[in-house]
């Protein structure tokens, strides 16, 4: 059993990771600032699923789960440097999984400072706390967005990633560079995970699968960007979590203890095929509104997962229809 800090546990991936680690017997401390980037009710409902009641949550005060004796949650912002350092010194974590941060490509166009505060300032606070407290392994969320204008597909971890097309992507690339410097200077084992279009039950309402599902069910028009000429490496949440857990347990042991892994389905899906999967799951036809390309978007994401397969014998397997069917089942129950 390890003592693990998971940041962003009111968020989509952080919620699932905390739950998985608790179910296997780890002690978990979760933190999240519960910002209003999207409806906070969904964030509080995720916390409730892990036994953390909304009425018990106060700033900087630990709340113990009613379902998992080994789980405590703290409403805390990563930019609060003094509190973060104090938390690390008090708790003495074995492993840190940093999944907090400001998400979203399009949102970064109009809200740049949210990304600098959360993804840059917050991340260096985590790095410094890990260094001071000699954490055994830092695992952190990167993104497929960092591949930017790279026109070589599938994307490999060894590809150049110096041409991001959004501030969000630039902050994720900065995280990888900052982590490398700490791994080099202080022998802090760090592993960055480049996620590819994660979807599934409890997913983010700003992501296409959720937006499209809601609109198709309600009979509302959906905006089909670039007239449907987009492909995404949609990756089901259970596949993501299985890969992350394998990574958590294996800190890099290279001369510079630093690694990067793609986690994606490695089978990009046409946007129109994803819409068709939703139509099949719901039994309703989508009302499509075709529009142009959005600033900061890329035409295709496609993960080369050979490093993940080589090191862990693991490759995501859930196909788009199976994943959408599970998402639909959850969505109907949740919205009811």
C-alpha cells in the first residue's frame, strides 16, 4: 500500500484514478479547487460517488470519505504555495499524481491567465514540494495537444513538439520541460502522460462526446467543426486509468529519471463516425450544423502507443461504439 496524492479529484480523470487506487487498497489524499470552468454540480457529484459530501467541504479542511476509510479530500488550490508545501510535509506522500489544471483548448483563447496560474504556477509548486519532500514518483497529466502542427502520424513520444497551436498546449509542453529539469537536477522520478481525447461516464461537459450526446437526445443542433473533416483518437476512461495505474507503480530508473507516455486508443475515429455511434446508441438522428475550423484545433490526433506496449504490455482496447454505449447508459441515468 502506498500513500498517494491525487490532484484534481473532482475532475474527470482524477475522480476515476482516486477511485481505482482506493479500490486496490492505497491511501489517497485528493485535492481540487472545484473551479467553475464547467458546472460544479458535476464535480460535487463525482466527489459524492467517492463518499465526500458537498455539505462537509470547506476550504483547506480535510474531509474523510464515508465510503473509503483510506480517502481524505481537501478543497485546495495548487497556486497556494504555502499550503501545498505544508500538505506535503505533513503527509509525506510516496507518490503524487498531478491531474489538476486548467483544461480546454478553445477556452485558452479568451482566458490565458487561467492557464498560466493553474498549469504553470500550480505545477511548479507541485514540483518543488515533491523535491523538498523527496517523493518517490511524480506522475502528471500532459496532452496530445502538444503535438500541434506536427504532420507526422501516428504521434510518437520522440516526435518534435515545439509548435503548439494553443496556449493550453504550450502550458502542457512547459510542464514536460519543467519536469525534465527537476528530474535532471534533483533525480526526481517524473512521468508525463499524454492523454488522447478521453471520454466516458462522468466525462467533461465541454468535450464533444458529452456535448453531442446532450444535443442529440434533446433534438438540438450540434456544431460539426471543419465540416466533419476531423479525426480524434477517442480513448475510453477505463483504458486511460488502467494505463495510468501501471505507470504509477513504475517510476523511471534511467540516468535522468524522466519518461513520457502516450495513452490513446491508437485508432483515430472520424468525427462523423463518432456522431453515428451516438445516433445508434440513442436511436435518434443528429441535427448537424456544419461550421469551419476553430482556432487552436488540429485536424487529427493519433497515438503511437508502442512505448506503453513495450514497457507494460498494455494497449487500450475499448472501441468507440462500446464506449459510447456505456457513456449513454450513464448519461441517461445521471440526467434523470
